[in-house]
C-alpha cells in the first residue's frame, strides 16, 4: 500500500477513536446523572457562587455591577472561569428561553446539565484510557460501579469548584494511565491553579509514582512551567475583570484555608472521618474489593497507594467534606472494576469464586438501594427551592403597582434559593437575613422564615400561605424496608393579611 494512503488510513482511525460514540454503558451513567439532577434540582450554599455567577453572566452580561457577588462577595473570592465556560454553551438555550418567554428557572437546570455533560465527556476519556490499559471489560465495570454509587452521579451536575476540577482531573487521569505525561501535567496544572489548590498533593503523588515507574523525564518536568504560567495568567486576567481588582482567587482560598487555617470555621471532623464514613458511603461494595486487588494484579498498587496517601494528608485539615476527595473515586472504582472483571471471569473455578461472584452481585444491589435512599433524602434537603416554587405558584398575575416583594431567611437562601428563581420582574426579591424587629420588613409583602421564629413575625405577617417540610430523621418502620423517613416543618411562607 502506498505510504500516503497508509498515513491517511491511520489518521482516519485516530479520528474515529477520538469521536465520542455513545454506547449502552454511556447511557447508563448519563441516566444515573440525569436522575440525580431531576430528583434534587436545587443547589445549596456551597454551590451558590458558581450558580449565581452563571446566572449573572447569562442575564447581566457586561453589567458587572448587577452581579450577585457585588452584594454578597463571600468569605473568599472564587473564579469565574467555570461559570463563564458554562455560560458560553448555555447562551443559545438562554436566548431561546427568552424568546419563548419561559421561566428562567429552566436555565438553572440547563446550566447544571451542561456541567454534567462535561463530566460525562471527561469520564468517557478516562474510560477509554482504562480500556486501553486493562481491557474493555474493566472499563464497563467501572461505569457500572460509578452508576450504582450515589456521590459521583450526585456531584456530577453540582456547580462546585470541585466538580469543575473533577472534569480536568478525569482528563488528567486518562493521560496519566497511559503514561502521557506532558498533557497530564498541563491538565493537572489548570485544575490546581484555577479550581482546587489541594489537588497539588494528589497530582504530585501521581507524578512521583510515574517517576518511580521510570516514565517521567526532566523534559516532562519542564512542562510544569508553561502549565503553571498559562493557568495563572488565565485566572488573573479573567477574574481580575469580574472582581475589579488584581486577583488570583484560588491562591487567596489556599492562603485562607492553609496558612490561616480558617476552614475549621465551617466545622471540624475527626482525623479518620474520610476512612470510616466518607469512603464507605461513596464507594459501597467497591471498598470491599480494593484490599484483595493487589493479590490479583500487583500493578494495582500504583492505583491504590496514591489516593490513600492523598486522603491521609488531607485528613490533617480539620474541615472535611466528601466532595474534597471526589477525585479519588474514579481510581478506587477502577481497582474495584478490575476485581469485578477477575471475579466474573473466574467464578466457575471453585465454590469460593462463586461466593465472591454472588457477593459482587449482592453488593451492586446494595449500592442501588443505598443510592435510592440517599437520593430520596437529598431531595428533601432543598427546602429553600421548594419554598420559592410554592411562593410563585401562590401568586396570581402581578403588576408593579401591586408592590409584591419577598424576603427570604438565611436557611432558605442556603437551601435552594438562587437568582434563577427571580422569575417575575414585578416582584422584588431580597435575601438579607432580617430580624423580626427590623423596620425594613415593612417594605415586604411576604417573608420566607423558619417556623421556630415564625411567631415573632406573626404580628406583621399573620397569614400563612404554606408550610415547607424537609428531612428530619430516620426511624424504624413496621414493614419492609423497616425504616421510615420523617419530615418536619422547615420553612413558613407568610404574608400580610391584605396581600
């Protein structure tokens, strides 16, 4: 065959490999992520900056003085790069929503869906790398594990810095698995500098692991310089415009959490919390498979040790959340998928192998049951979003002369209220946490308030429009599944008698 034809054929083959073709396992993980998005469509306070920033870019554009962070800047600044990227892809849909005069709350779902799509595409690349290194079967079991677990699918559409970092992390891990060190360093550098500085520990351990395997050269290490410089310049140039001062947001976050050690202001947990609580809940059956992986495939130690070291080092910080270690779940699940592949392929060998096979099937069913319970409970935790939905449903046609306005309390603002809920231009929305004696309450026709202080507002707002219930606790039930979820009133929607 002529050399030119050979090169053209190779180029076509490479192109076909890069094209994202959806198979049934992609549909499974997309379905899992979509179910989580629909079941819990609202966002909590830790997601609020990225969500409000996406809204402001879409609806206020260059008018930065109208942006939410001008009124509520938060304790530390966050980057606008993630919301800006989401808004670029969401803009055509936003224009269609405006043209069709649809409620802009739909755009909150669109923004989250675009983020989840980015996570899926990066996961697709990670799965391709897994299939190249360990076989297609391992890649399929990886998706099965991720789809039956709660936290990966739940966080995939959450507008958190961790989720934006997860997108780059999955790309980075896909390069790391196949020893493609230069793009690994580039994507890792962007994730560290722009979104989550603590990832320098995780990627540093992975880079050291690759060095011990002899696949990292001095030339590769030089890539750190352009990766760092390009990402620093990007975040400073973009974020300084939005914050109206020279700024590298993630450095200020790093300084606040590490040098000032102020992260504990949001609570602290025991040193081993990640190991006895976070990992078992996030991995499910996979955590039972990991200890045996080294005996099945000694190469698994390169996948097990780095995330364990990362979590150990992260445990020294008093403030802990599961989302801080979400990047380790794909590697742990890769180890679990390798074990699943081994167990399924050898289950006919002996009674012990058959028991292990039955254990894997039972574990996956247990994963689904636990995920269903956690998702149901999570859907009950966004009472602020539920309150805003009920508030708007209670309003008839509103004109500016009706003087309709609503003040939401701190709990509501932290559990689902966002600027995407500002649906009616004739309604004034306010989320300052005003006390019952604050004279500014006279300016509002409605308040959304917690029940335990509702009586303090009853003189000014005597009429109860609705009571919003939320999750309280579990209790034992008389029949299968032998437990019940108990709800309790979390918010009241009050109005003046003449409203």
